[in-house]
C-alpha cells in the first residue's frame, strides 16, 4: 500500500519510508518569487543587474588580502 502512495513522485521508485518521513509532513509555503520569470542560460539562471548597482568588475587583488577593500581571505583548495 505504501508503494502506491509513493508512485506519484516521478518515474523512479521512491522508498515509501522516505516519502512518509520527508514529503508528507512538509507544508507548502507561499512566496511572491516566481521562478518562471527568471532569465536563464544554458544550464543555470543568471541574476539581473539592479538599477543603481555597482558596475565595477573587481580583480582578485582588489577583493583578497590585507590591502583589499573587502578584506576577503583566499583559501587554496586542490579539489579533494
């Protein structure tokens, strides 16, 4: 019986205990944000530039380090 209740959640098999644990108790939240109006690129959405927003493109040196405007710290990472 639980498998029939989980069936409407796509073309793949969803474990009924996961549906009952996470989906059923979830409450819908109304938001004014409409994702259908987002401009999109090939595989992601891009943000629009707001009027009055800064148009300066910062270099890495301007963003990172002690003498930078924002005082960000650069963390080296090898991808592991």
